[in-house]
C-alpha cells in the first residue's frame, strides 16, 4: 500500500463537504480534512487574481488517485481545479494501516 495525500481547494465549505462525503462514502478516502478559509493569490489567463478558498487534504492510496482526480473534476466548479498528489513517505504505522483498511474497495 502506498499512502498519498491529495491537496485541493474549493470555493466554499458546502462544496468541500460534498466532495469529502462522496470520497469517503465511495471509500476513495480514509479521511478528508476541510481546513479554514484562506486567501489564494494566483495568475489566471494573464491576470493576477485573489479569492477565498477552502483547502482540503485527502488521505488515500496511490491506486485510487485517478478515481479521486476524476471525482474532483466532476464535482468542482472551477475550469482548472487544483489536484496535487504528495507521496506519504512515512508515518505512524497504525495510521497508515488505517488509511489502507478504510480505502479497501473489497469490503
């Protein structure tokens, strides 16, 4: 099992919660942290913009990345949603096992 962290941002808490519930219901994530609002400053189509967003941290297995990415793209209102995968190279073994257990699709 290769544990990963997927980082994304959504425009509001309601859409973040909907994504988190869909991911956990489908066992594509063991846990989704919905963080407090932050201000994102970025360049989009040649213009510097800023907006308030809700960061989400998704804990899952590498084998689920493509399905998680597809669900984010499906549920996300942005033309180009942030989807960043970070390998988890270490951690509390029992916690990493929990991620594996909760994202096993065979149950």
